[in-house]
C-alpha cells in the first residue's frame, strides 16, 4: 500500500496542528504558506515546508501538488485567498480538498463551490467548551447523526468502587462502554510521570477507580442522564 501524502496550505495555529498530527501518524506532509517565518517554524515538524503563493498554479505544480492524495486548505485570515486557492486546486485536478470555514456563511459558500469536507474549528471548539462548562465530567465528544455521540467522561462519583456489571450501562442507561482510560505511573529520567492509557475491552468484573475516564456510545440525552444520576 502506498504511503498517504497530504498537503496543508495555510500553516497558522490550526494548519500547523493538523500538519504535526498527520506527521505523527506517519503520513507524508508538505506544509505550504506565503509567510517565510511561518514556514521556518514548521520546517522541522513535516517532511517538506515551502513558502509560496498557493493561488499560483505553476508554483503549486512545481511542488508536484497533483501527487498528493489530499489537500487541506487551512487559510483562516483571508477567505478570498482561500477560495482562489481552492479553485486553483480544482483546476489542477486534486480529487480530495478539505477546507476551513469561519462560520455558517463561509461554509455555505464552500459547499456551493463544491467542497463537501469542511472544518469549522472555531464553531466546533466553542461547542465543546460550552458543553464542558455545563458538564465538567465531559472531557471530549464526537457528535454523530440522529442524536448519538461518542463521549469521554470522567467517571461519575457514584460509580467509583463499583463493577461495570453492577453499574449495568447497557440495560439501565442504554449506553455502550467502548473502553476505559486508566492512569499509570511511569518512571521518567528524573521523576515519576502519570500517563493515561487505554485498558482494552473491560469485562463486567472491572472496578472503576476515581482516576478512570469512560469512553461510551449512546444518545446524548442518555449520557447526560447517566452523569446526572451518578454525579
């Protein structure tokens, strides 16, 4: 299987985080930005970092952009430049383009242009932060269609010291446990560090500890109910 190759255009905070995460997952990444200082800051984090105008077809082709499986357009400060970049990529024939939208208006415009994969980081982060303010037990979540979500929760107080069989997530709360993230002490060079690791597929005899995080699947309302009853 050929190694995946991604291009990230626009290497601000959002674009840089995507480029670094892809690289950490052993994906070949080229980072492109028109600011040389920005490119210098990311050069050691990716396979290739290039300073160029991403609306210039010849400049993009000079970097063999057409050989990349996916191009992420993460330009956040200038929507006109983002659109020009996207149109240029379409003219080149890039099959998969993922773009950034600041708000619903930009999202609608990108959809009209023909982009189906759209990130709205400000909106998405805002939703997660609001949820965490309302419910401190919620660490993170992935919203799914039809009111379902996958959520990581701090184990509610009234579940600590009890077995999964006793809690009975499936029958009592209509929830499915995917896994548990448990804390482990790891000896570092000069001190002992605490790390969280997936514990695999727990059985009904597993006892919850006060440092456990639960990763569960179910309706949002059922997750909220589970927390409310046991917190």
